[in-house]
C-alpha cells in the first residue's frame, strides 16, 4: 500500500506499531508481523497459525475501530491483502 499524500514514514511508523500491538497481535492465531517501506510504499507480512485465522483477520481489519487512524494515513485504493502459503 502507499501512504496517503503528505504522510511521512516517521508519522506512520508509530501508528503501524499501534495497530500491531493493539489489534493484529491480539487476533486468534497470530504468530508474528513485519513491516517494511520503500519510496512511500508500505508492506506488511503477518504470519498466522492457519489460513482460517489469516482470513478472519483480513476480513475484519479495515472496519476494526483500532484501524481507523491507520486507514486514514494510507491510500486505501492501493491497499491489497493477499494470503500466501509458505513454500518449503
């Protein structure tokens, strides 16, 4: 996803950390979360115990009260959530 126009990485980082600590990490099946950025683009990888846990979190994320500030700081039209299976 892209950050919203005028939002800096320095402004967004604490909001991203807050959504991890206050919402994502509390979802059933959560294992870990990593965020990375380059050139105004932000990527997040979240590991889950199961595909069902991942899907449930994805389905509820954008409407979660804790995600309101996070969503206001990104260009929502560029946000994409995709579930991948680990390759071993």
